[in-house]
C-alpha cells in the first residue's frame, strides 16, 4: 500500500508488518490533522474534542509501533540501538498547537475532513481484521477501531450542533 493519493492507501496488505506500518502512517496523518485543527479554532468545546481525539491517535501510534517491534526483529533491534544513541532533553517539551483565530465555516470543513479520515482508518483496520491470524494483533486492532468509531460519533455530534444546516435525521441534542 502507498499514500499516492490524498490520504487513501492503495494496494494489498501482504503481512502484519506492512499493516502495522500503514496503521502508523494513518495515525501520524491523524495526529497532524488534529494538531492543525486545534490551531484553527478558539471554540473551547471543539478544542477539547480535537485534543481528546489527538491524544488517542498518539496512543494508537504507540500501540502500533510496539506491536511492530514485537513481530519485526530488525525494528526491535534498531529501536534499542536508537535508545542508546539518541539523547534529547525533555526540558524543551512543547505542544505543537496553539489557540488560533476561529473561522466557523472552515471549522465545519475541518470537522468533516476529520470524520473522513476516521472513516478511512476504520475501513483500513476492519479490512485487516478479516485477514489477521494473530489473536494479540486482532485484539489491538479491534480496540483501535472502536476508538476510531467513537471519534466519528464525537465529531458528528459536534458537526450537527455547530452547522446551521441539517444532516437528515441527525438532531443536535
């Protein structure tokens, strides 16, 4: 698979390692998106939702990378080597998002883009669930897929509340 189109994986997953790398890519794209979305609004409720989802996407990245290290001996060895040779002070930790100037109409577009990304991730992960043989990997992917479904619901609720237009039978509550 590759990301030769806008966020859309292409190709056939050949093994667990490839899937996990595709999952890592999907999660990095999501983290960057939510970081960007946080910069675009001062709406506290939306910032809270975007931040919550971004934190879970970061967790997913870590879960996928740990799973990859567990099944790819080269990745595991490289990880240990990097731990020994790369030193970065944590004193300069920072957040990569800040309060930005809100544009309501752009915010709605970004919420819809976020929903699209979550749905793409669900499709990718559910496709792999039908082919994975490892019970541990199945459980990991199932947990992450459920989080992604939660993100769709959180974002949809915000969208229905903030958009003056209706979304068929969906009502703001």
